[in-house]
């Protein structure tokens, strides 16, 4: 027979509900040691586990099928860029009131200047704000995967665009004729909220960058 005191102790042993740490194996120590707001590099299998274990997942930036088409047969665009995909069924938006907690991208070289951005509109390509710190070094000619420690704020109260920025003059994963609506981008040094992605390939080119974000409207970490 349990005493009230013992029931209290049993209740206290349970911490906040967390679906991220059970999804990590190889990268668990690095994640636990990271400060809030730090992106931690993870493996492909850990990224896949996040998709399974975190409830209410939404994919932004590019669907799995679009990412696979780009990564398996990639044409590249080169330069120091801030870039995003025009929203379509193949390249969806960040849903309103969503926490962005993981990202992936394809680059043609090892680079360590990539930053993650989001805005508050699917039709306006400005007002981007940075999410978390700079990503750890990417893997050359491969998909790289990251999880954000302690995501605490939804990106926006309205649907928005997921974007990335890099100051390295390298190849970014990009492909035309993949069924997407097109891309917006700008070659620049450091973006600000007033930066407008004024260059574009229109819907006729069906282009996409190989970038993806995992989001959920329910905080589970």
C-alpha cells in the first residue's frame, strides 16, 4: 500500500514530456551538452526518428520527394546567397504558430556559415528573422541534418517562408523541373529584416532548393 508521501515521490520522478531526446542516439550527448538556441548536427536516421516520434509534424521548404529528386540528380547554383522556395505542394510553407526544431539541406562543399531564417508571409519575400545560431559544418555533396536545442518561440502567427543564408561562394543543392513553383534568392553579405529576395526563377522553371524544415505547433521538448 502506497503512502501519500511515496505517491508524491513517484510523481516527482517524471520530467517534462520530451520527444526529441528519445529520437537521438549518436548525437544525444552533443544535444544534451548544447545551450538553448544551438543547432546540433545529427544523423539521417536520427532525423528520420524525429519525423516519427514528434507528433503533429509538418514539413516546410521542400517535401521528401522533392529533396530526393534534388539530392539524387543535382544541378547547382553557386554564390553567397539568401534563398527560399516559392510555396507550393512540393515546397510547403511553415504553418502558423509552428516551432521549427530540425532542418536539412544539401550543399556541394563543407561550409560553416549557413544560417536559418523564417518570415511571416508566403507572398512577401522580406521580413526574415534568424532562427537559432549558425549551423555546424555541412557535409560535402550530401544531405546534412540538424536539430535545434530548446526551440522556445513559434516562427510566426501566420504561414511563412523557410529560408537559408550562406556567405560561402559554394554550390547549393538546386534543381529545375522538379514540380515545384520556383525559387526566390538574393546574393548578399549579411541579411536584415528589410532584405527582400528580389531575384527569382518563376513558376515556369519548376525549381527548388534542397532545404527542409520540420515543424510542429505542439512544443515537445
